[in-house]
C-alpha cells in the first residue's frame, strides 16, 4: 500500500518533471550528447545535494567554479559539460514555466526520507545518512516506478557490496536506509533486500603517545585546546564534546555526564582534575555570552524536541547553555530558527588535523584518536576492561577489547621481542 506522502512526493505527474525521461525520449539529441549531458547533470546534482543548495543558476555558477574549472581540464571536456549545464538550466526554466517541479528523483527521495524520519524522531545525522543512500539509489533509476521497485534496490545493493570496497558498517547503513525508504516512505509492509553483507577485516585504532598528544595540543589554536584536552581526558566522541551543556559538569564531584550518546544512552565519565581551573574560566566565558543573549532577548539554545515541548522556556536558562558556544548566531538546520549553537564539530576537526600536521605526527590523525588513546592509556595504567567499557559507553565488551591489541606492557599483549633479549 503506497502512503499519502509517497503519492504527493513521487506520483504527482502533473507537478513533477523528470529530466532523465526527457533526455531519453529527446529527438534533438544523439546518443553521444545524451551521455555527456547526463554525466554533467548527475555530477551537478550530486554536488548540489551534498552542499545543500537550492536549484538555481547561482548554484550552477558556484558548481562550475568549485568543481569544474578549479582543476586542469581538457577543453573538449569543458565544452561538453558546459553544453550539458546549458541544456539542464534551460530544461529547469521550461519545467517551472509549466508549473512543474524540476527536482530529480534522487532529491525527492532524500527529501521524503528526511520528512518521514523527522516525524519518526530520527536524529538529524541518521536522517541525512538514510536520505543519502536512498538518493544514491534514486540516481541510478530513470522513473518513479523503478524507484519504488524493491527488486531493483536489491540488485543495486548487491552491486554495492560486491563491486565496491566500502566497509561492513557502511553496507549495513545503506541497507537500513533503503529498508527505511520502502517501509516508512513507500508504506510497504514487507521488504526483502536480503543481500549478504561482505565482512571486512578488523581494523586497529590509531593511538597517540603521550608526547604526541602534548605536541598536538600545543599546536592547536588556543580556542580549541580545552576541547581536545577534555576529549582525551574523558574519552569523548567529537559529537559528545561539542554538545556538552553547563549542567553536565559537576566540578565538585569530578564527574561529567554525557547525554544522549551513541545509541541514545547517557553515561558518566571522569572529569580530569587538571582541567577544573580551565573549565571554570570557560564557564565564565560562556556566562558572558549567555548574558549577552538574554540582554538582546535572543532565541534560546536548541533542546531535544520532547523537552522543548514540555519546557518551552528551558532553552533560555543558564544550565542548558552550551559549554562551548559558537561566537555568533546561526540558523538551526532543523527548525530554521536563528540562535546560538555550539561550536561545529567539522570546524574543530579541521583545526585538529591542521595541528597534527604542524606537530609532524606521521599517523592518520582525527579527533577520534583522542578517544582511542584515552582507552589504551587507561588499559596500560592498569584499569580493568569493564571499567573502560563503562567509561566509553560500549554496549559490548568485545568492542572495548580491541584496545588490548594496541596496548603495551602487562595489560596489553605483554610480549617482549626476542631481539631485545639477545
């Protein structure tokens, strides 16, 4: 049974246009022209959706600057792609003049997954991931009927598993995204996408030595040093450190509460004694921004939806304010409300990678390496595996046991090379 949403998003032929069908049935284009026009349009649409831009000529001009001419291209390639973009923009204009919607199948599928996911209470990142996989499948089909064909989705997913090198977790995410699309968006009761996932080998986490962490923190921009020290000192994920609120700190008891972590569960971690003075200064800085916001009667900070409905004014209270607030207001991507958000995880991550390069650390360093290092160093210092599992918030101790393979000394492999005893 097809849901009402599916009908309104996909099946309204009077309101929707399909550039793929128009190209395929065009008598003014030969096969070669159809191929390079389709390539250019698919490239532009993929880029535009990744940038979350509306379908405008300004977006097309930005695409040409940032994705096409930014690299050395052969002239015949640029000429073909330019012709493809001219055809597409002309087609979009004609579609809109007739009162149609020029959004492609892939974009409509992504929008539908996002809307239904929001109603189901899925997190923004989950909706984006599911919508991305639904959109990728949508880009491979030509008609709405094919987009709703679960057998075609099964074939597409099988090729993803067999012909690409994506990891096991990515394969499962793609499967879950397509199942969500067919069940929740299309309203299908039963969906058989039974594709055998290809297992990938165990990957050893990147662990930094204590001296490497010190060098890295020293080369971080001052505004991000406390976040990095706290992430390492408490074993936090990057999303957990940027989402900390004032009420999550307990400086007297030396504890840190992580709310709605992975799996939507809370946990308590250790608060480093050495950071208490720096955290008090950070609280004073956040307090000044909070007072500024209240003086100008700014919108309160973001709250989870259920809590926002139950306590509509809680977002303006000090205890709910961000520990690491952004310098300026920004538009909330979910609600469209302009207010102060926390520092962006991507901004912090980029600063972290720059610092790793300056520190000349010859490892693939991301912010998550601090969490890996926290667990490994605890293990090397004698902490038991169950305590580390609890601090990290792992549901299964097998996930925590990976650190026994990188720890050194008695609590790691405990093996000494025979070369060293010669």
